[in-house]
C-alpha cells in the first residue's frame, strides 16, 4: 500500500492551484479532469500529488461537502494490490462503499478503483493499477520517479504522514477500523497534557510501512482537537506532513514566498540546549532557531554515534484556510529516524495552544 493522491475540496480550485505553486513550489499539471459540475486542478511535487476541486454547480459533490464542512481533505487515495479483495474486506466489516469498483484501460495501463467512506466527510479511494508490459513499465517508472524527485523545483519529496482527528471516545474505534479494513498496525501511543488541555493519539502504520496515519482524539473539552472537530463540524484530516531532505533551506524559501508558519518561543531553544546529547553544531542550532524549527532526538544514544543518531526536524504552518482547521507540517528525518518524537509532539501542542489563546478559544 502507498498513498496515490490526496483530494482537497475547496471554494476555488484555480486559486488554490496558484497557492501551491507560489508558496510551496508545486507544479501545475496541464491535464484537466474537470466535469460539467466540478472544476479540478492537479498539482505535483515529485511523487506528491494533490487534486483540488471546487463546485461549478450546486449539484457538485464538492458543493455538498462545503455545505457540511469547511474546505479541506475529502479523500486520501491508496494504491492497493487487489482492489476487489480490499472492497470485499471493507464490506465484510460493514464499511460503506460509496463508489463500486470501476475499470478503465488506456494503452498499456489497466486501472480499477472503488471508494469507501471513512470518518466524517473523509473517504478513501482504493486504486489498483496493472500494466501489460509490467517489467518494462516498472523500470521506466522508477527512472521517471527518480527524475521527478531530482528535477522538481520544490524541496518536497514525499508525504511523510497524514493525521486524522476523531471525536472523544472514538479513538479505539478508529484504530480498530483501520486495522480491520485497511490492515494498518498500531505503533506509538501519545498522551499529551498541559495545564490547559490534553489529547490522546495512536500512530497507525500500513503493513508495508509506507503509510503512517496518526489518529488523535480530544482528552479535554477545550483541547485543540475539540476545537478542530467543532469548526470542521465533525472528524477529518487535521494536517499532512511533507518530507524534505533539507528543512532549514526549504523553510527559508517558504518564508520568502510568504508562507505563514507557527511561532516557537525562544525559551524552547534555551531548553533544547540543556537536553542531553544534542547532536547539532552551534551554527546549525542557530539556523534552526532562526527558522523556528522543532528538534527531537534519542537522548540516550551512545557518544560514539551521537552525531549520526536519528534526528527529527519539524515545523508547522498556520491553518491555510480561513477557519482554524487544516495545516501542513514539513519534516526532515536524519539517520533514518522513525516514528514521532514526544518532545516535538508536545512542543506542537503547546504552539497550537498559543494560537488558541490568541483566538480566544482557550483561556
């Protein structure tokens, strides 16, 4: 399994196409997949593909979505090995199939897909691709993907993870749903609590490790997760983490292009320098602090491997739409860092709390 694309429903697809191009360096794809009732634009960065749809008529499914929710992610599409088996498993566990399997063939490619309802307004399209000259195609495709990543003007190379927020009391049900229907496996558990609010989180990972999907639920009535649920009018995707090989330079460029990012207090970096085993030079710490990037690492790494110890660098945008719902994360994983650092998770939680205080939704 892997992520094929993410589909956003927005009020003006062309405006958001330009936003991704100008702020994040994505490329607009010329091929149109619009219909008489819906305008759809496609933007790509390397292997990352986003579909952006807006309604042309009130009968558009996008119009119906926007009557129920603010703009945001409506569909996370996965590539699966056998779509018929995947849909059958979904039906066996009472998942709603909202689009039965369809098939299309073009040239050497055969495409099958179906769609299931997930949580709130979120759906998952399940896609199976076959190629008549598979070995030749795979070699060509690998070369194309490598070129896309190397030649892309954007520093974004992949989707690292996608985060889902569900209502209080629904976390275990959501974990079980992704286990039974999509064969995800539970990994890390987080329980973050401050003096003001709290959340619980479980990290779900696909069987092959290619897809990571943390799921959050509020653990207090004023939690930022509850605020998301209230404003989004139900469960939904809170953020998408985009991976980059050089986060410091990427964020400097994004800031220059006008991207708004969450602020981190200077005290964070004072505390950072006091932690054990900091695997960064003074110059790099200063650059990270200047860009307000969060850092996490394994404090008990042996001294002899400390400079090569797994390291997470993360930063988060302000909500990109008018309402405080969806945002992006940018992440760099050094020395094959896996999972999610609790230090960064807490720092993000506290940074969003600061934004809640500014909005007057957290006292």
